[in-house]
C-alpha cells in the first residue's frame, strides 16, 4: 500500500515538487475513502461492479452483471504467481524473491491501471462509485481502489473478493431449493423436452433449464463440447440467480436427467458439472413427467433443425467425434457402421444410428438409477407420455396435460 501511494502521489501530484526540489503550493484533489463490504450484492449507489481478475478467471465465473477490467492479464498473473512460489520453495535470501514478485506485480498493475483509467474512467463523473473485487480481495483490487481513491472516486471494495461471493452462492444453494416444489420433465435425447420447456415459459410458469445455464443444449454435434469444462461454478451462479427470481408458493418446472444417460449429461459429469445435491434431493420429492418419441420422429426433428447441413459443412469434426468421444460410449461394431455411413454420405442414417444408441444407453442408465433409488421411489410420482409427432400442436396438447396433472 505504501509503495502504491508513494508512486501515485508522484504521478498524480507533480506540483508538489518544483524543478529545484522546492515545494510549491499544490492544487489538492478531492480525496475520498474506500468503503469495505463483505456483501457481494451490496449495490447502494453502486454504478458498476468491476472484476479485476484475468479474463480466464472472469469467464469461468463472476458476480452477475460485473464487467471485466483486468489489472493483470493471464500471462502476467502466471509470471507473478511463479515468482511467489519460487520464493516459498527456495527460501533463499529472505525477502529477495517476494520483493521481486511484488515489484513485477506493481509494474504490471500500474501499466494496466493506466489503460483502465484511459478506457473506462475518463468520461465518468466524480460521483461514479464502483464495487471492485479480485480473487481474494488482495493486491489487484486494492491497487486499483487506491488509485481511484486518490483521484476522488467513492470506491467500494469487496472484502475476500470472489471467494466471499462463492461462499454466498454455496450457502444459498444449500437453503433456497428447500423452499420449492419441483415438476421434473425427463426423457431420452431429442424427445421434445426443450420444446415443452419453452411452451411452459410462454405460459408463465417458473422454469429451470440446466441445459441453458451451461450452454450445452444441442452441442453433441456442434464441436463445442470442451466449452463445458470447468463450468460448474458458472452453472451454480446461474442457478442461484434464477432461484432468487422464483416464487416459493408456485411449483418449478425443471428439465433434468436423473440417470444422466444421454451424451451431454455424461460429458457434463466427466467435466465435473454435477447437479447441486440439495436441489437434486428436492427434485426427487417432486413429480416426474417422462416423455418418449419414435426414433424416426427424432431424426426428422434434427433434419428440420438443419443438422444435416451442419454435418455436411463440418464433416471433419463429425469424424473427430467418432474417433474420440464415441470410442468410450459405443460398441466398435456400431462405430464401424457410423463410419461407413460417413463414407457413403448417408448422414441421415448416421443421425438415426446415433439416436438409437443414445436411447439404449438411456434405458440402461435408467434401469440402474431405479435399482439404486428403488427404496425411495414410493415418494416419486411419475407420469409417462408418448409424443407420436414433435409438432407444435402435439407439444401444446402435452403441456395441457402437464398443467392439469400438476394442479391435482
């Protein structure tokens, strides 16, 4: 803190020193104070929430509505962190390496802060009050807050930084789901569940869609599978943000696979994206609506959505999928059939084969789940529905039945 104050007093108050070293009467800037809070949702007179962490940290998860103004880039953060670790490991010439890490960190920070002021604060009035946080409420957020304080901005600093926010999310997700009752819509892949959820939203129901939260709906052929990696915190942030807006006196409709059978759910589990346990247990106490559809109709739905066109344009990506992810899920004979369909340009047959295999996995995993939770299934009210066609009229008809059963 002393180092930053010394440097910035020189930069911001050059009139304090004449060319001969004699002091002159300065024009003093209006000083402000840094307000500290431990509430990550403190918004009294707050204009913006500023996340000063690296872009990668910000993308992994952040306070809703926060803007990213990194004090250290990802590369700079790694350099400074490496210097700190070297100081802990070597323990040679005490304070030498930590001092170097602090000096390098100060150098990077000052360069970034100059850019931040130039790009973000030049048009801001003096009443502009930001809430600033970094990972632990340490040097990155304090460095920017100190400079803004000297300029005269009323700054609010989040004690504990993102860690404080993360603890709040976990605490809320352990309490909030217990206030709600859930209606769970489930079924194998491409049976119209997303269409049903959209209709429920249109009719004013409270809807929770995990697919939308972590953006993996319809990704099993999109080539963006790895975007799910390390997104569990982001999903929990979106989940808490959604539950806050719900009325506990009304039921919540949720699209979910209890048995995690389809491709996306198994990939989500591989990449550490489990459903938070409290809400999972609460959903087990609700009503289950399982929908089914003929494989031919599911294929036609994918064709209408343009999957064949996408596959033709990204054939190399489809081949890569069969050579990597598919190896862990399908029998080698099935993969040979799929690869033969690609060679013969029978992409519609490929879609049909993939959906049939998905349904086989669905039934196996569903059976295992029922065996595991068989003792508690007496509390689970389950209804089955068959969608002969995935047309708009049929979806409307099914949603009508859902509403009638839910009211009972």
